[in-house]
C-alpha cells in the first residue's frame, strides 16, 4: 500500500482597502485556499491575511512579515498565493522575498498565472511582478487624478468641528448650530479677550464641552481651529500629495499651488477676526520658537530668567509647608526631561530680589560718575570723527569709488590693463569702499546724538529710582530695567540691565 505524504502549505492573501466588499473578498480568498488544500490533499498549516494594506510596502504588512519569519522555522514546504499582485506590487520586494523562500527550498505557487518559484525562471516571475507594479503605478495616477478633480470641485473634509456631513456627499457641509457657537466663542476669547489657547481649552473642558470625537480639548485642537480657513468659507485641498507610490513618501506644496474654493455658505467667522487671530498666533509662535518663552507676565519673573544651556525660560514653582516658598527652575529640563539639560539650579525668588535691589542701588548711587565716563567715551569714539562728515557726503564718496572700480573692470575687459594691474588697483579701492560702508553703517544704526544718549540714560535711571522708592516689584516694572537674567548649571546668576547695554557701547 502506497503511503501518501501530505505537503504542509501556507497561504497568503491580501486586500488593499478596508471597504466591506474588499473584506468580503478576503473571506472568499480564505475559503478558496481551504478548498484548494483539500482538493490537492495538502495540509493547510496557516493562512496569513493582511487586511486594508497596500501591496507596495512590505514593512506595513504584518502578516506577510510573519510568513517570512515562520519560513525559517520549517513550518511549511510551500507557499500558495492566488495572484502575483497579492504577494507584492513592488518588484524589488517581490524578488527579495521569493529568493529568501527559494534559499529555504520552499516552493511558492502563484495559482492564477500557474507559476512557481522553484519550477520556473526568475525572469518570467520578474516580468509578472513588474506588470503588477506598473498596475499599481497606474492605479496611483488614477487616484491622484480623481483627487485633483474633486479638489477643484471643492471637496470638503470628512470630519470638522462646527459642521455636519451627509454620508456620500463629498462637496457639501451643513453648519452645526451648537458647535458653530463654540467656534465663535473660541475666536472671541482668543482675539477679543486675549485668552491663550491652553486656557481656552481648559475653560471648554470645565463647561463640559467636548470635541467632535467626544474628547477633551487641548491647546493643539484649539490652535487647529484657529488656523482652519474653512471657518471663513475657504476650502483648501492639495496641500500635500504622494511623491512616490512605492515608499508612500509625501511632498508638501507651496501655498500658490494649493487648490482653494470659496463657499460663503460655510463661513462662521468674520474675516477681520480670523486674520487678527492669525497675527496673534504668528507673533506668539515667534516668541516661543525663538526664545522658548511663553506669552505670560503673570508672575514676578515671567519671561525674564533664561537657562544659558538650553535657552528655555525658568518656570515658577510655589510650595507651601508652614511657610510659602517660591523658586524658579529651568522649564526646558522640566518639560523635555533631565537628559535634555544639565541645569539643576534652583533660584529662590527672595534671594533674586535682594540681588536686584543691590544691583540697582549701586547703579543709582554712581549714576553721575557713570554718565560722565560714558559721555567722555562717546566724544572719543564718534563726535570728533563724524560730526564734520554727513551721511550724504559718505554716500557720494562711496558712489565715486564704485564707479572707479567698474571703470577698472571695463579696462581689463578691453585688454587695456593686465590682470596684475587690475588686482593691485582694485585692492586699494576695495579697502576704501569697506571703510566708507562701515562709516555709513555706523551713522545709520549705532550713533545717536549726545542729547538723545543723555535722555535714554536718564530714563533708565528714573525707572530704577522708581522701584527703589516704591519698594514694589512687579513683572512690568522689572521688564523696564532688565533685559534678561541668565542662570547657568553652576548656579551663576547674571542680571543684564537695560542700562548696561547702553553703557558697554561707550565704556
């Protein structure tokens, strides 16, 4: 009696979307492989099935990766796939995978094409794979074209706060009255009342007003609403597109290439309020991105103390145990973790107030001496040199020098002077040009009159005297006399007074 040895097989199937008809197709494929195994007297070890996954990128296909991993465990002798395009639409991935299976002596059968890895040439399989990849490329082009056409017609978002969408209608939204009132409230609080995005989120959460998905509001969701142009009736599509259908990499387009459609029926917010909100967002974003500072003057040293290592502002911490203790620490270290910044320095607010009081007392006491030295240095550096020379005269001289330089270049082009002669004469002219440009720049940006300098100095001293006389410290008053307070990881505190920036130019 002949004993029939069953072959252990594994089956792989995939559908590229999660739509109901495709998932039904997946179930059909599974049933097909079960019947195939029974008909051919094979032992079906496992069916590997990826749902809603594109065939162009293997890294996203968990079941396929599991199949390739299990192939090293001698779990099966053959892999059955209905069609080459189900296995991979990327020719490189396809060849790498079948070569791996081939090296393990595992036969791969593509039933529709009646092809096997072990039994047919790799060239034939490569042709089939390339055709599958080309089909995927054409599908990608058709999808791109369809999206572009829909964008030009004004396709609306599927899910956006303030509106309701009719299922199956790609081009219309209905304003949700209740949600639209919340949108108006958000813009009002931000623009009119001057409340920040984080506080707005907290207020909405306190009032039990949830987002469209029933979640809590965050600073990020508030900012997204403030930036969304749909609230002034602008529908924008085409901000990004798929750059490479194989890798799925996306490219961001310039604003002039966006597809914009205006629909006044969708407008919830007035243009004036919307664009005021954009200005505020931009200004606050610059403040935080460049200086790492939050837009706040709530506490005494808000936005004044900065870390020399990470450039973040210090944050206020208040602890109460018998007595109240207020101190300041690096917000960058607190926010991004101890590994991001070594600055562990703790600044006690009372100690810093003492240091500032001592500093401004010393300056006010020696104000007359400081001013005399500053004015003397001013005369030495600028007055004698530039008082007799006007900005117009300097620009006229610079213009003459540039004409002389151009004349030399023309003479060299006409072979009237040699290269060495040009180099020698140009060197002297370029030096003169640099001097004149420096003098003009000095006049335009750095030099103020002696009277103006005296007024600025006296104003700085007056602000300091007001603080000493009133003995009241506020954030607003401190910002009038202090540029920044630097703190390093060695607990060194450096207070930069406005008046120092003025003095160091002349002393």
